C-alpha cells in the first residue's frame, strides 16, 4: 500500500505542486547526532511508521489477528489510488511525480479508520464503495505543460534515506535499517509461534 510522505520542491513540478513536507520532530546533525528540533521533512521513510502504527491499532482492537489477516486488512481497507488526466503513470520511464496503480504502488492508500473496521470483524468486513479521487486543477495543468517532472536517468547514489535525489537522509531504507527491520520481523514471527 502507499502512504503519505510529504513532497519536496525538487524537479520541474516542485514549485507548483510540492506540499513542503510533513512537519515532524527531527535532528539538525548532518553526519551525526545534533540538536533535537522540528522541521518539514519528506520521503518514503515516513511510510514504515505509519503502517506499523496502523498494525498496532488493528491489534489493539483485535489482538487475535494473524499476520496474514493484518496484511489482508490493510489491502482490503485501502483507498483507491488517485487518477489524473494530466499526470502519467509511475514507471521507469516516468520516475518523477506520477500516478500510482495497484501494479506500481500496491493495493491503494492506507486508510487507518477502515483498517480498524476490518480488524473488528475480519470475516464480515465489506469495504466502502469508493471511486478514485481525480487530481486536476490549474496548477497540475501548468506543471504538466512543462513536460515530464524528472528525466528517465537512474537515481543518483545515496543511502536511500527518503528522497530520490540522492541526498541521503538516514531514513528507514538504508541497508543498516533494512537489516534491523528484517531482524525484527524474524524475531516477531518466532515470538508469535
């Protein structure tokens, strides 16, 4: 599934469509710990805590849910991905701002309220009938008129820390964090058995 992650002002469309990021607790250290502060951040490293929080809420209302039920609940309760007549679909050839599909970004967008409704009664849950929201306004039209948001060049190096500009960031997608996340998942699965 997909979740919010804020949007940086980079690339062609950034000045027109960026949201400035999510206001969050952060640390001002560049290469090590610095001072605790708040700031506008963006990137994919926001996704893991949002999904973990949804799982935790689901388990708080129904502690008997299995791992498969948790995953099925997030998928079944997800909102449909948005559509747009002006923004192209996500692909290797369109790596900038793009429109997700189930094939490129998963079942839909996280909906914690509906996930909790699923958790209360997994066997009888019926998701609400929803149509995808359509993104189309003068700002989108102006952005699309500029051409593709980002070129098709490969993503520059970096630690995968939440942006696709290669600027790093230290998010949950760097190799040490992925290894720690995998170890935690294995530990939790063994503990549940």
